[in-house]
């Protein structure tokens, strides 16, 4: 598929129409059905939007996202279009309202072509936890695409859409982006409205952007960011202006912080090779490299999994078979049995594991030992980052310890699966912006991503550095 910027110029010159490009996308999605990236394709809605885009191009008034073809992770609410969270619980759930991001992208001329597969309720790192089957890595070979935004990531990596939205609670946009060789961006907590995103762990959840380059990411971010009166956690800031910023030349000198080498001990040799070679390129291009110490990195994963499961156990209490979603049939009219059976049959194994873990860490006997301690550890992570960013523009680190792994490789060992988020969860704990960019390949030709993190609300500058680093690396 041609890049959005190439498409936009062609559409402005009248050599391509949005209707044709949308039709092509829909037929390509059909051809690539084996990837299992899409759960719903909305052809008629997309073609109706495309007709409007054609008019805007014809009259010389294209909006910011005019004619851009977009896929949405299926935990983002779309009015009149099924939103399943890849769960049997919501298999037939059709929302009555749009998420704010959906209204905003529509208002800017974006075209939603479908809803993408994910790990059930965004819980997972391999997209093997979907009630509707796993997503295939575009390179095949029984590899996982990462998760939980696996469908959205594959939709971009396979060239089916220009942009896809995912959600990132502990790395679910950046981790699959790294494994599939695309750009994955998680903004500062509160920079993109989460109204209409089905909640997993509310203090960590962010909607994030997947695209094949940083400039499309920046354009999209500018279109959907900014305060939303429907989400009280959004920051009181207008939409970003990152597209203009990224075009400025790279600063002559800038400071890049790196973790101590001991923190990278768990990384695959190929990941380390790419990491050190890219660091060398940064040094050659004017970066001052300084050490960063963020205390307690061995506690990042446990802290994340205590807090995320605690919040999930509360958020998912609403799925009770009464209000909406799946209801199990029961022989008698026992209400409690109906609720238990609906949750037992409606949720998959990983979701149930998390609800049980979360209920446990919040229980009165263990609250102090786990939940309260995790809150304190979270504060230390934030303090550590604050300290790093008084000295450095960027923290540079791998996105994942390994390239894409095989299907089934980690499903029997949840802790091994959880460790693939080793480098991503801390950004969510601290609420800071982070982006994964393609940076190289393994000896077997699998994509490897590197991550850039910046201080809260430095999203525009983060995209600016990412844009330039991407060009230096590729
Ligand atoms: N893989 C992590 C988890 O399973 C992150 C999920 C996410 O960011 N949604 O919780």
C-alpha cells in the first residue's frame, strides 16, 4: 500500500480517488483473511465516508486525515458497529455511542474500515488470548505478532491500512509494533481521550497509534489529541502540533540516557547487537550518552501486574450477564448462579486469572503486602524518571527483550509471557510518553524495535526525535 503522504498528494492531484483506494483496501483485507487481523469489516460505512472525502479533495479542501484508511482495536467503542474486546462476553455487543477518538477522526476525514483482533480485553502479549483465534505475524512461520494490539499492528504491518489505533496499558502498542516492524506510540497519560475505550486498568490505559512512519503517527496524533470534557483524566491542553515540529532539523547536540548494561542482561543477542549499533549511530550524530538509574527495575513487572490486575478485577465487575453482554442460560431463576455461570463461560482463562489475582491483592488480608506496596513502588519509578529527564532529552532502550516468538512458546508459562513487557510497563507506571521504532532485524530477519521515552507532556519532542532517529537507523 502507498504511504498516506503519497496517497494524499495523488488524491489532491486527482490521480487517485478515496473511493477506489478504500475499495482496494477492503478487497485486500479479504485476501489477507488468514492473518485474522480483523474481527469486523465495515465496508458500507467506509465507502460512504470515502465519497465525502472525494468531495473534499475535489474542492481543494482536504482535512487533516482526509481519505486516510484506519483500523480500530476492537475495544474502542463504535456506534452501531460491533465492539467485542475479542471476548465471548461481548460477542454481540453493539455500542450506542462513539469513542471520542472516533468522532475526532471522522471530523478530520478519516475512514474507518474495520475493527481489529486483540487479546481478550487487551490482556496479553501475543494475541493468543482472543476468543476469536490468534492473529498471524505477517511473516508467517507460526510466529506471534505480539499483543495485545496484535490485529491493529498486523493491519499496518501487512499494508492493509495507513493507521491503526491500539491501547497500551503495559506495552500493548509498542511491543507488537517492535515485533512486526512498525511504529507504535503511546502518548502521555491524559493526552488522548479514553472516553469509549473499554477499561482494563484505568490508571495505566492509553490509546496509542500504530503506523508505518513517524510523520503519519504525528499527523494522526494532532487530529485526535487534546482535552475532552467527557474524560476527566484528559489534560487541559489543546490538540498537539507535532507534524509541524518533526520537520525541524535534528538538534546539533542532545542528551540520551541509557539503562545500565546489567539491566539488559535478559536480552537476546540480536536485540543487543541492534541496540549497541544504534547507540553508536546516535553518538556519531551528536548525542551525549549518559547513564540513567531508575530504581527497582526488577520490580517493574510485579508492580505492573499487581496494579493492572487490581484495577481489572474492579473494571470487569460490570460484566455480570445482567446489564449487557453474554448471559448464560440457567435452569432455575437463581440470579447468583446466572452471574457466576455468565462470567465463567463468558471470560477466557487469562481474564479469569487476572480477576482472581486482582481480587487477591485487594483483599483485606493482602492489601498492605501487595497493593499498597505496589503503589509505593510506582511512585519510585516516577521519581526515577523525573530525575533522568532533568538531565536527558530521551531515554533510549530496547522495546522487547526478544524478537517475535513462536505461537505456543510461552502460553504454558504466564510469567515468561509477562516478561516480554519488561521494557514497556515502566512508561505506563510513570504515565510518560514512549514510542517504538523499527531499528533493525535479527539474524533470522525478524524485526527488532528500539524504544524512546521522554518526560510527561513532551510528546511532540519525542515524535521529533523519533522521526530523526528513524531516518538515521533505516
Ligand atoms: N501485555 C501486557 C498485559 O498483558 C500489556 C497489556 C496492554 O498493554 N494492554 O497486561
